[in-house]
């Protein structure tokens, strides 16, 4: 028996919402990164559109209240990492430079790394509110036409056997 309800996909992420203190500054940053500011945005929530995800920006206090949670300061380390993947190390470098020009802070300049025996190239930036983004290139993984990272699925792995 399928647990999926018609029209509902519990595996799909439809939006990632960040609680921010300065909405205008965050909107300007993501626009400078090339994201589109949706006309569906309003005074409370701003929708930033990339090629494959919607980022919601909502006042930090209002978001906590909406979630029935205590309003606290945003810690530097939240246990959340957002990522933008490039199709090459050069593309990651270009994203990194664009982010710095748009107002990001460098946490780590992109460098080559060993990811469990696979080569990887990544660095980290903080957006104006301090949310951490990894900018990465993983030569052993695919990037789709919509810029989504496409790790091998179980079905694809079985086909290779």
C-alpha cells in the first residue's frame, strides 16, 4: 500500500525559509547573486528564485512567532549548511567572487579537498545575515540542467552491476 497521497510528494523540498533581521539587505544580496525576486513577495515574506529552489526570507522574529518558538539570536553555527554547486573549480571560483562582491563574507576560500577518497573543491561564504553557504565542485557527482546536484540513485547503482 502506497503512503503517498495524490498530489503530495513528501520527498520534495519546495522552499527553504531563512529568518533574517534585514530583509532589504538579504534581498539585495540574493538579487546580486542572480536570483530573481518574485512579484509574489509581500512585506512579510520575500521569495528569491534560483533555477532549482525557492528561498524564502522572513523577518527573524516573525518566523519564530509563526513557528511558536522562542526568539533567540542566530548562532554562528546552526548545524545547517546551504550549498551551491558548480560544474568546475573555475565556476566555483566565479560564484565565490560574485558572492563577495554582493556582500558575503569569506569563511574559507575554495580549495581542493579529499572527500572520503574523492577529490572535491569547495569553500564557504556567509551571506549578510551569517547563513553559511558551501560553494562546491564534486567531480564524481553530476550537475543537472537545472543546477541540481545529482548523486547516483539506488536504481542507477543497481543498473551498473
